């Protein structure tokens, strides 16, 4: 049980951070940037990097990620005894970093990928890369050591690794959520339920579309919570829009275009799913509650902002305008 005073303080601090974040109406301000250096000055007006354009993208993306993680960490560490649910939400960075580090081992990279500082909440020893055993020794990630490796192609190992970490993360997150009082998790449970269902559906679409994976194999990669809609989707053909008419998430599929042959687009579905979760978090964050639900929504809004900012940065790096990137993501300003 968290202290009401701590929750109120966390809520007030979160409101201040969101007010300065690039969510809601402030997303439109990103359209002013035509170059990465201009975007850097918009996002970091007092601490932008003086780097050539060709060197700026990596630096900008890393600083965006680090600032987001720091904002979330600031809120979580404000609790004298942070609920495991909030700690795991922050530790999503560690899961992602471990995923990237393990993939780099599979790919036999010469240098370790960067990782994000989450302070005292970190459990993985990234300094021992590429020795995976030492990296995860004494942590909840030792299950990675028993994963089958050295498949005929590296991609199979990478897919197995990514899905194993995703299943472990969401199972732990779901379990920790249900350790909270019902009144503290009503909204979080609704949004997290949708997130897991949509993640499963997105994965199923990608594995079918890009890898032509069999139905029985796809099922082994799904998070075993909220997998019903993803499993149902496996019965629908990827080239017939009408066949999906009874599916729960059908409105997130790309629509038919007259004169063109329809095929399910995993990227379109993923963008629509992200917008759905963003709108839910936005709505409930401003509901006036100071429960842990609000902190959950704050974390989701900051992670969405990170995705938007890095997406715009990558788009500019490829010659797109911010408006084109936001339009592709379905964010109409």
C-alpha cells in the first residue's frame, strides 16, 4: 500500500513533467524542424548538441531515451517503497537493453550496444558483455541461458529471444498489477489488457507477413495472457479484408483502397494500436485521480512521447518532414 501523500506528490510532479512534454497539442511544434539540428533545439532548447547533422541522429535518440527514463525514474523513486508494478514499468528499459545486448551476441558484434541508466532499479551487469551468463547472474533473467541457440538462421534465435523476454516481462507485469488493491488498478488493468492483446496481435501479423511462420509456431511466441484475439487472427487470410469483419481489432487494420489489392499491413496496425493506447492514457491521466493508475498513465504517455520524438528524428534523417512522419504515424496535428 502506498502513502496517500506520496501519491499526491507523484501526481503533482507528473503533471508538471507532462506539461513540458511533447504530447497533446505540443506535438504540432515538432513540425517547425526541417533539420535534425533544429529538432534538437526544439526538444533540448538549453542543452542541444553541437554536432554535424550526420552524427546527430544517434546522439539525439539516446538523449531522448535517457530523459524519458530519468523522468519515469524520478517519479518511481519518490515512493519510499515503490510498488513492484511501477518498478517493472521502469525496468522495461532494462528488458529492451538486455534484448539488444543478447542480439548483439548472436550477431557476433564487436562492440556492446548502449544501455539506459535506470539507477538503483537496474539488475543486469552490462559491463560484463558479451558474457551473457555473467550479465544475468543472480537476476530474474537467468531463464535466457536455457534458450535453444544456434538455429540454422540467426533470425530464428533472435525471434525466440525477443518473444521469451516479452513473455517474461508481461507475465511479471500482470502478476505485479494484481498485487495492488482493486481501486488502485482499475484503469491500469484496462489499458494493460489492451496493450498485451494488441502486442500479441501485432506479433502474430508480423510473423505471418514477414516470415511466413506457421500457426502452431506463432502460438509459442505469444504472451499467454490476452492471446485470444491474436489466436483468432491466425484463421484470417492476410489478403482478404472482408474475412476480418468479425475480429475484435478490425478497425486497426489498414483499409481497402479502390483499385488496389489489399494485404494486411503490420506497421499500420502497430501505429493504430499505439494511438489507441496513447488516447486511453491521455484521457485517464487527466481524470483528476491521484491513484497509481495516474502514474501508470504518466509512464505510458512519456513512453509514447519517446516513440514520437525518435520517430520524427529518424524520419528527418531519411529526408522526410516532421509532418510527413506524424501523418504516417496517424498523428494529425
